[in-house]
């Protein structure tokens, strides 16, 4: 099992390029950053974690600029969005951002995606909450066409364009791994239908072994080899050595630990768990 680290990537935390260097030196496999373009001041959507929306959600830096800086100072560390809110991006522009980041990192990008929970935020980008998953799928399918074809076209309910030429193409072919974030059965179906990996959050999942079995069943029905779908667990519910070893025993591919928000605490966190990389490799 590989171990990655996520930070909230705020201006009062540790900078993405500084964290990336530390993680690579400490033997971590991947570095993850989240995305919220903004938080509407009159938000009505409840925070899925309950209670008030935590401060970092208002302060997240741009993930692609941040990971580009991280790519420039590392050579082995995988760089990931956890998650990119696809419904808040133009797919033609996003396809170029992803391909460019994969190019400048020499094929180290992991494309974690999701549709989001904040209805007012996505509505500011032109996506209605009830259509978000359909919009996400069409945009992903359109991006796959752009990455694969010399002249790409796509025609759907939400994305439409005739033949276009867009470079660069991703180093990873046919595309960087597309990892969908979600814990529900419907999320697992979306993974089986059009993604390369599944990424649940521990606090939203009751029974991981049953969920993995369900994912594999859905993959087989879709005509896919179940083991070809990577499983990444996001550990929001705290971390310790025993928890890491327990997830390793469950045969998942990657565990992502969420670092504390403050800079000094995040540095201590990275150092504290660095020895676990060798234990679960």
C-alpha cells in the first residue's frame, strides 16, 4: 500500500512546493490538494461533515498552479487533485490544464475528480445541482476524446463541440488515472462506468470490505477486470500507525492522510508517519 498526504493548501499553511519536497524526501508516494474556487457568502448547502464550514474551505489555493509548482521541485512524487470539481471547469480548458501538468511532471499526475456538494458554488459556474453528475460525466468523456484524438469532437446534453485540435497530450496514455471521490453505491457505479480508480472518505463509509466487493461486482458487470480499478482511501478520521496497518491489511492500493492545517503541525505530522512508508511498502 502506498501512502499519500493531503493538505488544505492555504496561504496560512505550508506551501505546495515546500510540502512536495518534504514528502518526496520522506518517501511518501503522493501529494494531494483539494479545490473550491470560492464559497458563496449566502451559502445554504449544509457542510457534509456537519456543523460550520471549516476555515480552510474559504482559503484553498488553485490546485493546478500549486501542483505545477510542486512538479518543478520533485522528480518521483505523484501529484494529485483531491478533488478537482469538474463541474466548475470548461472541459476544453481543463483538458489542457491536466495534459500540461502531466507533461511538466513527466507523467506523475493523478486526476482525482468529483461533482461537489455546494449547490450555490457550482451554480455560480453555470451548473445546476440536480445535473451535476451528468455534467461531470460528459466533461470527463469530452476530455478523454481531446486527449486521445488528433481532431476531437463531442456532442452531449451539456458539452458540445465539433472537431478541435488540442495539445499537449498527456504523457500517461490514454489519460492520467481518473479517480472518482464518493462513498455511495452510485459512486462505485460511476467508477465502474468511466473512471480508473475509486476514492472514498473513511467517515462516510460504514463497511469497506463490503464496499470493495460491491465495486468489484459492478466492474465485472461492466466488463472490466476488478483489480484494474485502484482504491484510494482518504483518512479524514484521524491517523495512527494501527489505522495505517489496518488499511494495509484490507488490500487497498493507497491511503491518503489529511495533514493538520497549521504549518508546524503539518510538518510534525509528515515526520511522524514517514516510517510507515517502509512498513507497508
